[in-house]
C-alpha cells in the first residue's frame, strides 16, 4: 500500500434479505462419512478481522480461467483449486462476493453448496459427495459468472477504466469479488491464470506471460504463471488498452511493465527507472529480489492509489505528476520483500509490511535530496504519541490504513537502527528476509529474530516498548525529541 493511503477492510453491509442463507439447487448425494463441523465459517480468527478466511485446509495452487467482456464488464470464469485438508472435512468454506455460482465439483464429483452473506462478503459452503480425509489433497472446481459492476456485499476489488477495461485492487479482502478463494494472507499458494479477452485488448496478471492462443469468438487467451506463493489479496489481474514494455534488471531479473497504449512516450522513461531502483534495494537490503520478474502497471484512470500486487505493482497516474514519484515506486517495490515474499501472519502484523516500505522509501528520499530522513522521522515521532492512544500502537493497531502502521512503524524501525547501529540493523533485516522468504511471520517472530541477531535480550524489550506502548519511548540519539508526559 502506498504511504499515507487509507485502507478499509469491508465493513458489515447487509440487509435482512442479504443476510439470509441462499441454498442453491445441486444434486443430492449419499451422506458423507463422519460429519464434522464446517471450519472457518466464522473465519480464521484474525485479531483485526476474525471473519476473514477459512480453516480446515491449506490451498496449494489456484488456477483461474477468466473470460472478460470489456465495456459491459460481463465475465465467465472457472477457478480450480488444489488444497490439502488439515482435518477431516464433511464440508468446507470459500470466500466469494457477488459471484453467481453455476457448478462445483470436488475430486471430479458434483458437490452441493450454499451461499450466505457475512460481515466481510459471502461464505460459500461446499459439501462434497464424500468427506475429505485429514492430510489428503483434494481438487475443487468452481464454475461461475458475473459482472464487474455488480455491487458486492462488501467493498469491491474492481477498478473500472474509462476505456471499458479493469484492474484488480484486492487488498485487503477483495479478491473474492473476482474468484472463490481462501481470503486471508496466512494461506499462500502458487497461481496460474488464463485471461481471455477480445483481440485488441491486453490482459495482465501476476507472474510471467507463458503463452498467447486463439480463443473462440475473435478472442485471445493469455496464460500466466506465478511459481512463488502469493496471498489472494495481492491478486493483480487486468484487461485494458495497454502495452507491455520490457527490460532486464540486476542479474537478469525480467522486467515487464504495462502502460496505456497511447502514452508510451510519457511513461517509458519512468518505468525504465525500475532497474536502478531494484539494484539500489538489493544493495541496501543485502538480499536479492525474491521473484524472477517485476514490473509496474500504470493505469489510465479509475484508480488513484498505489498497491504492491505481487510482481506487478499498480499505480494511478496522479503519482507521476509529482517530482518525488520515485519514492512511491520504491515504497511499492520494497513491499515485494516486505509483505509479498514475507507476508504477515495476521492483519494485526501489517506494520511488518508498511513500516519497512515507508522506512526504506525515506532512506531513498534522503539520498535523492527530497527530504532528510531525520526531518521526516522527527515529525512522525511527534505525531505518533497521540496516534498510539487513538488508533493503537504500531504492533497492535485497531484497524488497517492508519498512520501508526505506516509512519509510526517506520519510526520504530528508525529507533531500532539508532539503538543497535547501522550494521546490526542491516543484519536484522537481512536475516528476517532470508529466514521467512516466501512464508508468513508475526511480530513476535520479528522480535525473536532481532534478539537472535544482536545476541542481546534487551533488544526484545526495546522493540516491545516501541511496538506496544501507548506512549512514545525516548528516541535513542535524540534527547531533544519531545516525549509525551
């Protein structure tokens, strides 16, 4: 997420009619084996948003076929899911919102299902013909259709472009407006995409473009593959009047960018700065870029924020009217390490995404002469003391999108650097990215990592004060910085 951008997870939006469970017609089957309660019907218990996600299984791979009609926004799609049960299941849940379900199979056999409105979207309860056994893999295929302008129960993930296309902005819980998923960052999986659109329109998705092929009705299907695990909230699909621009980053990283097809001259020099930004971050972090491809997607209109969709960061055009646009580019690029590769265990750990993105973008801005980092950190420090009391401290926010998990978390990292010195700080961050690469990790994991790297137990107490106290601790090296009494 871009610095100082508000993010709101879907609020409860339900009328009595929407709240009623809608049982959809499906074939009857023999009773399953020993019944078990549906896990995850109330979510995975996230501290901030307990109804998000579903339990009882671990998704290993998503395969999305998505046939989109520009201008009308109609789509027909199939989601294939390979998952592994983590307990015996007579039924299981997927997150969907405003999708019309046509057919579901589990392990090739028709399944029954029901759909109910919830606090953050809709719960799709699937009952397979036979119960799923613990630790066994299973395959789900959901065929569905919809329209990208349908008002969802929760907030939409769709961003509508004036050319009749779209881009996805799914963070934090809006991937389910495109496809059935387990919509929580703790369940990451690999992905393949097959995006179909009329000729003359250009699809894009996370990962690498692997093929283009003819499709019925004067259409083309574009195939993409993402071989590193990704949380659904980082979904980055689109169909627009856009053009690919290619390049190479450090040690051969493939760069592919997307810009409006009639604005190449404006944006080509901007996207070509990405290779240098990658090299700078690799040197600064001491860790190679965690994926094999990267790019920026700049849309014509319809979106004004910036978002770290995995391997393909999304930008509204307004950022590039500012002379400091590269700071925002570095912010979203930093997220590829912090948030995309190392993903928070819960949304209350979101400072682990935003703090490093703000901090390293501030280092970049300092080195480029945009703003001294001490000036930025001092201003944030003075503001943070009051924010701790209203919105929670950086490590225990009461919601997403606040100053506490952005600038407040960056101030906490700055304090850690002041306390342990540049070399040990760099070692802490490098160890963090290396140990948890392509996984999930929590605030406690970060504290444990810092203690292990420094070899000093007091580092743990220091971080706990900065991340959890309702008053600002004193800033090391800056006794003149005010502390609330």
